[in-house]
């Protein structure tokens, strides 16, 4: 039985979802000739107040990206303010998705020996942060960065430093960050209403993460024992025994072992892309599939708590799509190539 507070949360989320941009909005932006046109197209959206604070003469793509991710953070944290109890605890744990995205950004920059500022991170209210971002941003190398996380929920990253240094690839650390995040979140899902539907959504996301990491890390020729340790130790449609088969199988044969049709097609495309060192493009097709699934889940479960989680995932999709569009336009990337990177 759902409490009045849960019903209120779901009802409010329906109203909030109506504010998200539609596919046709993304296509309009895709056809925009420049940043000024994008500004005009977004002036009647949820971003209008933030946009109005910036003189058009000072406007650039980096300010746009900051606005997009500020809105993502605001939308996510707003829901925390209108819920309570176990549901709030789970949503707070889910909200750490923004924190891990920031840690990944810092990891990539530190790996590349590049400096980024706090302005380039997704803003998070202090009370929801578990790490000291200004200190992380000052790290001179990966070891120093990870040492600063030893008192945080990400302390187990220390277990992967040697492996990272051996392969010189931040993907190893990103996989461990996801492992820490999802295993913590999954445990808390047992405590909420509509847990089966919520687990279906989050479990599908974990499946896709594991499949992508198996393919990417196997292509790097990481030892099977280590690969088994790195991937997320949660099994949804991909059972433990199937994951073991995927870990043991030759890289090119992985699609043949899968049974879910959508996973088979994704794996076939990813094997080709990763084999051509196009890891970012492979990540894109997995994200596109998952966001499409989240949209379907929301449509099928309008009165279920999973609707709230699906909405939050779609907020991430909007921020990602808008960033892809504006940066693509700024760099004068071919329109069709930008479109192929969007989740619609």
C-alpha cells in the first residue's frame, strides 16, 4: 500500500516530467545555425531564468553546459525535499549518481594531466556531498586523488590503483566507482515500496554497465580473475553464471552467448566499435538503449514509485543531449554525427 506521501511524490513528478524537453525540441536545436539560435529556442523552456541572467554578448557553450547541469542537480535535489523515510534515503543514495559523475570527470582530467575547475563539475548542495571536491581538483596524480577518498564511500578505489597503473586506463577506476555506487544502491532498494519495478529499472542499467565493462575491459586484455572482481556484483537478466561465461569467452563471441535480443544487438554493435577503439561511441549506444527503456518504464508505470526513478534518469538524458548538441554545434560537427550521439 502506497502512503499519501508516496502518492504525492509520484503526482508531483508527473507535473515535473511535463517540463522536460521533447524529441522535437532536440531536433529544433539540432537544426540551429549557432549558439544564439539555441539560446532563443531555450528561452521558453525551464532554462529561461538562468539564460536571462547572462548577457547575450557574453554567451558561450561552456556557460550553457553549466546551466544544463545546474538544472539537472536542481531537479534531482527538489525531489529529496518533498519525500521522507526510506524513500528519501534511497533517493539520496540515487542522487550520488551526480557525485560519481563528478569523480569520473576529475579522474579523467587527472589521468590526462589536465586541470579542471569546480565550475566544470555538476553542482551538488554541500549537505549531499560525501567528498571534498576542491581537494580532489588539486590532486597532482591518480594516487594522490584516490588517497583523498580513503575516508569516503569510495575508499575501495585504492584496490584498483596498481591495476590502473599497469594498464594506464581510467576505465578501470570508473568501473570500480560504478561497482561501489550500484552495490550500495541495490541493497537499499529492498526497503521501499514498488521495489520489484524499481529493481527492474536499476537492474537493467546494471546489466548494461556490466556488459559494456566486460567488452571494454576484455578488449584491454585484463586477466579474467581481475575482470570478475571489477564488474558490478549484481545480476539481473545477466545471471552470475552467464557473466562468468562472458568473462571466459573470446571477445568476438560474446554476442553469441546472450539471449535477450536487445542485449545481443547492443553487444554486436559494441564489439565492432570497441574493436575499432571507438569506446565513447559504444558507451553512447548503451546509454541510448537505457534511456529509451526508462521512457517506456515511465509510460507503463504511471502510478508506481518507479516513475520517479525513470523521471530522474530522463533528467540525465536531457542534460546529456543538450550538452552534446551545443558542443557539437560549437565544434561544427556534422549534423548527422551529432544526431547519432543523441538519446531520443
